[in-house]
C-alpha cells in the first residue's frame, strides 16, 4: 500500500496567507503532507502534474438556492453540484428557501440532507430558515447541524417562506444568540420597495431602470441599520448577504468598528454586471437587490481590496427560462435571481486578479478561509494545510475561454455570463481527495457523507 492515494506535483499552492510551490500528498481524503520546494519521493496511484498550475483551496459557496426537494424543475442538487465541481467549488451551504418544503424545521432538514447525500458530488451543508412561524424550531435545526439561520426582511418571492416582522427578528435573534449561532439576512426595506414598486407600476413604468429605481441603495442601508440595531440589542451574530454597494458596506464597517459582531457578503454579479446588463440581457440579469451602475461596481471592488468584504458567494438562484423572460417590457414580473454558481472563481480571477490586481491569496480568503471560519468549517475546509480535507481546485491561469451555454451544468443552461471571456480556467477539482472534474468533464459521481 502506497503512502499516498494521490500526489499533486509542482503546483503553486495558494492559501489565504501565501503562495508556495510544492507537492501535496493526499491520503484517505485528507491532505497528509505538503512538501515545499522539493518532491515527495514515493509515487501514488493517482499522480497529478500541476506544473505551471495554481492549486486553490476548493471554494466554499455559502449562498446557493438548489431548490431540491420540491422545485427541481428550477435547479437540483445533481445539476447544481455538478456546476460547482466544474467551477472549482467543493462545498456549498444551501439556503433554506426555494426548495419546498423550505428548511424551517427538523423534518424538512432531514429531507434536504437525504437528497444531498444521494445526489451531491460536492460537500453539502445547510442554512435553516427564520420565519415568523418557526421560532420554536430553531433549536432542533441547530442541533441537527445547520450552520446558521437565514431571514428575509422583505418578501422572498416564495409563498412558503415568509419575511420576518420586527417581533420575529427580536425573538429570533435572541434565540439564535442563545444557541451561539448566527443570522444571515437579506436586508431590503419592504416599505420602500413595495411603495416605489406600486408607484412605478401604477404609472406604467416597468423598464429595467424603473425596476432598479424601485429598490434603491437607501432601501438596503435602512434595513441594514435596523437589523444591526437588533444585533446590538440581542448580541446575535449577524451576516448581511449580497450587499450591492459600498455604501451599504460602509454602514456595516461602522458597526464593526463599534464592536458589533457583523460580517458582509457580496456576489460576483455586483462586481461584474450593471443595470446596463439588465437592460441588454433582460431577466437573466435580474436580481434583488438589483444591479447598480458602473461606479458602484468600481467602488465595491475598492471595498474588496480594502478588506471590507468578508465573503464572496454566488447567490445562485435560478428559475426556468419562462420565468426569466421579460414579458411586455415588464421587469417587475420576472423571477429575481442570477444563475452564476459555476462562474464565481472565473469572475474573481478575470475581473479581480487580472483586471484589478487582486492577489490570489485574497481570492482564497474570500471564498475559502473566511467563510470556513465564519460558518465553523475551518481548518478542515477553506485552506490547504496538513490535516485539512483534500478539497482542491487546480487552475490554469494562462488559459482563457469564452463561456458557452453548453458549458453550463445547471438544470437550465442560462446565465448572464454566457458569451463572456474568462481568464483562468479550472482544470481539475478534487472533493475529499477524489477527482470529480477534469479537463472539462465531470469524472464521477462520488459517495457522499454529509
Ligand atoms: N428567493 C430568492 O432566491 N431570492 C433571491 N434572488 C435574488 O435575486 N435575491 C434573492 O434574495
Ligand atoms: Zn437574498
Ligand atoms: Zn439568496
């Protein structure tokens, strides 16, 4: 029996801290050894030549909606997890909504886990929901392993996942604080968004820019300020998802400096697309909060470079093509949600590293070490260290490609990124030491333990 099952040779090994060149020896799904500057002398059954390539910690996508069980005509665990494998993502944390039933109690979590065990090719973890009806279920969900809870401050678009009122926020956050967990929040103001939408629709103003104007940045800022005050009152750890603007991030920064335990996520679409894309690509580029303008994109990159963003995740929230169509020019009706999970690393490399000089270590931090630390997965996941799980993405930074529909593993081969040229290509993805994707092919379905 050889010492290692797999040896990855001569790669540039990227972590949140450094880039070093060396060999990685993998045994029983874990990184057994990292030898820097020289070779591992024995041979393994699986030899991977990574000369000239970069080895990243497999990405953690802490924000996906895979819709299974119950809404697999939108997306599923098999198709969703294949797209992640193809994108170098080795762990996802699935949101509690858009599947039906939603993950708001113990029974529903059991269904979610069972489906993932059968169908996911990457590591699956789960968010539980906080809704007005389930305060008494939070403890069960926590005990059964959810990594945190998720609430909407404005309507979620899904009838079986209600947004929270102030009392639910207050009681829910007290309970989540007591459990020692955290609350992730979709923060937009219901009052502002509903009023502005009503006015626009009544006037017959339903264009891309009308939709965007109905969900202004102030709506995020107001909701973020409000939820931060509840975090301060209850001592509940808070995570703001999908900040669309640095102006929102600034509010969170101020709170951090006051000592509030709050973190912030942004998404690749807010870092690479604008309201112009919404006009040109239609529903494919519709999301909530909406895409902003070019100057907001630039400012958000400054926030990334400046260490003001904690996590970058996809918020992959797909729907069937018919629901993404803009009918009669009405941007209010189409489903809001971007299909993007496969492209996170591509966007960060192309727009961040190559265009703006973002260090590779920073990409590894935002998509690996930081989410792993925040959601309790570190150091098993999110970094490359002896003893960590062998979840790895091997990338050729010298390869460019144009994303084609046919490249997408989603249930529906659609994405606002189709047609975009990316610099840097994922060559091989390993999950728990097994190759799941190589040279453009999904290699094999793996047996999963969740
Ligand atoms: N329900 C759901 O997935 N909503 C997501 N879509 C989106 O664009 N923003 C969200 O929060
Ligand atoms: Zn959201
Ligand atoms: Zn979401």
